[in-house]
C-alpha cells in the first residue's frame, strides 16, 4: 500500500512538473495616455463646466477643456529568431480605457454618483512583423489602426481603421478586412435589427464587412504619397426580422500627401489629404472619421445608394525658431445621406435625422518656449456647422495655457504637460439660440468660458 502511494505521488509530481507552462518571454512594456484635471465656467450656471465646442463636431475646435480619460497599454513582445538586421517580432497588446459620461471619475466619487463610469477595450490584438526576416507582417484582433492626426483636436482624419478584423502587409502595401459591429440595438442602425421568434423579440447584429487597400509611395525630399481604397458591404437581414433591411454597399477613395522640410528646429511638416466616400461608406461625424459609421437617412427602399461624403484636411507644423513653433489645421466636410431630402428624413428606427451637413473648422496653436520647461501655448479656432437647411452655427474660441514641461524639451510633442487653461468662446446668434454646444444647453449666452488646471500625457 505504501509502495502504491509512493508511486502515485511520484507520478503525480512528474505530471504536474512537465505540464507547467514555461514562460521564456521577458519583454513586457506598459504605456499610458490620458488627460485629467479640474475646471469651471465662471459665467456658467453654478460655475458648471460643459464642453464649449459646437455640437456635432466633437473635439474639432480644440480639446483644451476635454473631460478626463485614462488609457493603460500593457504589451508583451517576443523576438524568437534573428536573421541579419531583420527579425521576427511578435507583439500582443491591449488597451484598457476609462472615462466618465459626466464629470470626474477619480477621487472621492463613485460610478453611481457620477452618472456612469465606462470601461472600454478598444485594443486587443496579436501582430507579427518581419516574419522570419521577410518584409511580410500580419495581425488579427481589434486595434487602434490609425496614423496621422491633428493633435490639437485629436482628429485622425484620413485612415482611422480602428475596428476588429485582420490584415497583412508587404513593404508599403497593406490589405485589411474589418467587421465593425455594435451590440447597441437601440442606436446603431443599420448594424442591428430585431428578430421575433416564438413571440420573443431579441436584437441581432447586422454584420458589415470592410475591405481596405493602402499603398504608400516614397517620393523625393522625405515626402510620402498614400493611396486609399475601400469597399463596404452589408447583407440583407433575416426574413424573420421585425423589419427587413436590404443589402447595401459603398466605397471610398482617397490620397494623403506628407512632406517634411527643414527649419531651424527639426520636425516641421505639411500634410494634405482628400477623401471621398459613397453609399454606406459615407461615415464621419461628431469628430470621428470612421467611413463605416454611415451618415444620414436612407432612401425609400432603406438604402444609401446616393449617399456621399467629401473631406479635405490641411495640417502643418512649423518649428520656426528655437523660441517659437506654430501648428495649424483646416478641415472641410460635406456629407449627404441616402434620402433625397436636404433637411431631415426618417431613419431606420423611426427617428428623424438630418440628411445633409457641412463642417468647416480652422485652428492654430502657437508655442513660445520661455525656457525648456516653461512653454506658453496659445490657441485660436473658428468653427462652422450647418445641419440640413438650417442657418450656420458659428463659434470663435481662444485659449491661453502656460504649461510646465517636466522633461525640459523645446518640442511641441514633449509630454507630460501640466497646464493652466483659460478659454473664451463666442457664439453667433443661431448657435446661442439653438443650443449648439453642450455649454449652451445649460447657458444660453453669447460667451462661454473655461478656467482649469489640466494634464496631458503619453508615456511609453
């Protein structure tokens, strides 16, 4: 008996020992990005602070007053094989985001008293680069697959393909397939519909497929021309659905030109892009540029055959002297839904939506480097929003932000920042009288204000 127990113990120990997973990777990184701080509106109702930008434009118009958010980015990196100068590099990365729908979410507050703390997981993917020393790379999962942005407004304006899918690339050519969908059956049509079976009604996802091709051409003087093409398709929904939606499609073409040039301080550039989307690929509203977020109302058949969206963007940075830099941008967007209406029409869920819009925003941010660690930042923005046949809603906004830069670099991108932010906005009569801003929805005034202390960081 004792011999049997001893043999069982030895066998069990042996199995446990050899079944353990041996971790050979030791390359772990942890990054973080975010904005946080406190602020108030001196002329607001009870000093209550609300965003000053025009409704429907998101952070276009500047984001000095943005509400708090925090992203945590853990990643595991593995390089198993070394071949000359190139090597296979495998990365698993995820991103955990946290933000509140209303005000603060840190300190002595709770999600219940705060109106809802939201956790999101916009990234979780595996990517293999330079596979076995080749120029091939591949990835699968959900990721922030986006490139140039107007940082003043955090506007990823041309090739923001952040969604779940997979892709492969060879040298300067990338092919991607995305399947963006939403589980929110109340707001996101035409991705969702209701299915009634045996007397029970349940939501179901209407899956969209997006095929994307991108190719970058390296030109003289460190300039790059990027070409973009997309095709979108959404199939008809189930015949057992409460309401039947037909199959539909759309396409996108675009080009972006990046040019860097010499100034006294390095890093100056100019970026210019144009993009046209048709059919269900006419997306991009409220500061987002996802082509798959279809804009407007459908036609009488429930389709977006005649829908379109045109966007052009100019963005530049001039590091003019060791004491001064200037960053500027301009965005113009003209969009129309599938309906023939130039004003409003019925959406797939029965609501009335605007079927046509025009956005125009131009802005500048200047940096005066008093010392390496003290920068004076100034911003000015002019924004126009026209929905349907309505008159134009307009806003001017001015910001002044003395900024501490702990890393001590005369560089517009050095972070973290600790800022004293003072902002003043002026609205035209139509914007004021029709509450065309979160601030105006609380205070119907021609002038909006914000004073606060904020921090912005990205640490990798």
